[in-house]
C-alpha cells in the first residue's frame, strides 16, 4: 500500500512540474510578445580591436531610420529590419538583433575590417575584408598597406587586395612594406618602413618570387655584412636584383 501511495505521489509531483513548465512557457511567451521593450543593449563585439563606431552613434542611426526598438512591444519589433538597417552603416559588417523575455532587446555588432588604403586622384578609401569599398574616417587609424597613384577600384578589390593580404600574412615583408606607388599598372614602386631605398617591383605578377629573391639577399647577405648605401633595388629582371646608388 505504501508503495502504491508513493508512486501516486511521485506521479502527482511530476504532473505538477510539467504543468508548471507549460504554464510558465505560456506566460513567458505572452510576456515576450506583449510586454514593451524597456532596454536596448548594443554590444560592439570587436571594440577592443578597433573603434570605428560607438554605441551612441549606432543608437542615433537606428532612431534616424525609425527602427530603434525602445518603447515598442516585443511583437512589434522587426529584428530583421534592425539588422538590415545597421548593416547599411558605413562601419558595420554584421549585426544580430534578438529580444529577451524580460523587455530587453540585444543587438550585437561587428565592425568592418580594412585590408588596404587607397589614395588616388579618383578618391581616398579603404577596401575591407569583404572586398567592399569603405569610406575614410578620422577615427580610423589602422596599419594597412597604402596604395597611391593610378589606382582604379577594380584593381583595388582584386589584385591589390590579394597583394595586401599576402603582405599581412608574410611576417618579413608585412613589417617592412608601408606603401605602394602605382605609376602605371606595370610599374609599381614599394616603400620600406624606416629605410630610404625603394623597391622597383615592376608589374605585380610574380610578386612573391621577386620579393623572396630580395629577402634572400637581405637575410643571407646584407644582415651579415651591412646594408649598402643604395637608392633603389630593381626586381624586374629574372634571377637577379639590380641595385642603384
């Protein structure tokens, strides 16, 4: 008898718990739909790496575009519209928006990442990691290769982008090459950080082989006997480096 009573009690407790969970879920669902948004929490996830935009600017941007969720009921908030709006901001790469059941709407933002800078007669801009043109801003202070001169946007997002990515991943040249002057598409001149000697690359094709050839000369020769006083290194010739004083 005691065993039967115990089983009945256990079954009753289980039913009560299940009912509480169901009722709690219904209550939370009702609350999350009809309750007002009392707080908007915007987090810029990569703010320690770059500071191109701040929370206040993003709040004002959403208000200007009439999608700032504060004061709306949760069911009225179009999270997708908030995300699309933020992704239209010049400095935003990705945005995610979602509500909590307690009146707070969370917004997470990732900023755009510049890969190279362009200074040309056709304008000044960055190219970001998605190969998109990114405007110049005063607060953007990044250490990326600068391409100067006769630069067109197609070349900037294609071959010059790939060269900038190669430099970023090359420990030796990434620290040395600071700017690239494009006289013509077939005549590129590289400037080195802290060194007056220019590097005549010529056309961009075969840049890794050309620069590896000069690196061998630097590391196996000049770093042991000292760097000569030269004006430029010319890498346009096969299997040799021509230096000029």
